[in-house]
């Protein structure tokens, strides 16, 4: 038995998590069967995950700054 929190969350019992192969971060689907019972299923993985803008830009820089050159650029002669 589990209790629903004020946020609508519920803990899936360990034997159920194990049987479905659920780990932290796993996605699940909820359905109702013909008798009105809730059916919990492991969600099918998305075929293609959309990358965020930072992930898409990662590794794309083509300028290789040396630390001394960058520091000289940032410093002023005031």
C-alpha cells in the first residue's frame, strides 16, 4: 500500500519497480483497464530526445584560447 502525497506523488513498491525494471529517472505510463483499474507500464523510450540549446552548442567552439592570451584580452591598462 502507498499513500498519495500533497503533490500527487506515490512511491512505487520495490517488487513492482524490480519487475518493471524501473530505476530513478525511469518514465512510466498510467492507463485504466475496462474494469477501471490503474495499469502501470514502463514507458517506451523516446525515439529521439530534443537537445537543449547548451547541449547543442557544446563542443562546437573552434577558437582555442590560451590562458595568457585570454587574460591579456580581459585586462585593461588603467
